[in-house]
C-alpha cells in the first residue's frame, strides 16, 4: 500500500466514498481511502432511503437520484438501485405545515 497521498479520506461510508468518487470525477488521482472494516459497514449500511427535510436536502436528493440511476445503468458498477417515486410525510402541527 502507498505511504503518501495528496488526499487521504478516512472512512468508507457514504460520506467518504462520495468524497473519493467526486474527487476522482474532478480528475484527482493521488487519493486513497482508508476503511477499518468493510466499505459501507458503518451507519451507511442501515440507511435505506433518502431523506429531505429542507430545500438544500431536496436539491441534494435530486442530484443523488440522478447519480445513482446513472451508476446503476453502468455495467461496471454492480449495484441495484430501487427508486420509488415520491414520499409521504404526515404534518401534525402548524410549524410543520409552515
Ligand atoms: C439505523 C439507521 C438508519 C438510518 N436510516 C437512514 C435513512 O433511511 N436515510 C438517510 O438518509 N439516513 C439514514 N441514516 C443516517 C445515515 O445512515 C448516516 O447519516 C450516514 O450513513 C453517515 O455516513 P458517514 O459516511 O458519515 O458514516 P458511516 O457510514 O458510519 O461511515 C464511517 C466509516 O468510517 C469508518 N471508520 C471510522 N473510524 C475509522 C478509522 N479511524 N479508520 C478507518 N475507518 C474508520 C467506519 O468503519 C465506517 O465504515 C440512518 C442511520 C442509522 C444508524
């Protein structure tokens, strides 16, 4: 294993993997990711859906839906991406409605 890198990402959950992926998409090559267990074995393993509580997260979710669809259509990425349209949230008080 190499002992030096321009960027060392620690942790192979969605945060670290996304950071590594997007750095390489931007052309960074001297990057390495360190994971002490298995990739996605942290809290990412428990996460089944994409939450969006505000406008920023809605934009983020929109981006990830497109990205995951793209990745799932690429035969070199062995992932199954299940996407159901929409979601439902029950509002129980005026603040939530606002
Ligand atoms: C039960 C549960 C259900 C959830 N459901 C959802 C959901 O439905 N939708 C949603 O959006 N979010 C959900 N979340 C939240 C979401 O899973 C987390 O916000 C997200 O996974 C965090 O990602 P992360 O990359 O920051 O951390 P993690 O996925 O925990 O990754 C951190 C990684 O770093 C590694 N690591 C730690 N220290 C070191 C070290 N010193 N050296 C090397 N590696 C190290 C760990 O082994 C781990 O793999 C849920 C969380 C839980 C616990």
